[in-house]
């Protein structure tokens, strides 16, 4: 499926959870790296791949910034304090959200962590 100018950008936010990660074997981590490599190659071939990357593995290093009474207020992250955090992302150019969801389901992490699929822009 080749992309065209009518396609939309979608961000796949990959969830992370230290408890789930602790249960993964070395073979699981190797399989994850290999699966990402194959998927990236396919998405580049189809023209859907824009970029992907990991986020810092320590979400506590994140900062939450808000305006409070007209002044910037900074507090420690992550944004949510329930044990789950964004650990990486893919930015894709897909025909529609259904296609983006098909790609999200192929991510290795979807076996043990949520993948949030969001359209970028309108």
C-alpha cells in the first residue's frame, strides 16, 4: 500500500511498564528488536514510515509544565502516575486510522502494553 498526499499522519504511542518488562526474557528483547527492524523496512517500502524512536527509559526524568497564575510551573513526570508511560513512538503516513491500527497491532509491545493510535493534526 503506497501512501499518497491524501494520507494522514498517525502517531503510535507505545506504552511501557517496568513490571511487564521485568518478565521479558533476553529472547523476547531480541525478538522485539528483530520485529521492529522488519516492520520498519516494510513501512519504508510502502512509503508509510516517517520516523520512530524510543523515549528516555526513565520517565521520572520527564517534566510536566503548566501555567499557574501566569507563571510556568514545572513538576516531575511522568504525566500519568499509574505505572504505565510512553516508551516510544512511530510516526506514520497511512490511508486511515484502521491501517494505523493494523500496524500498531504488529508492534511487539502490543502483546503486553497498550499502543495508543492518534491522528496528527486534522
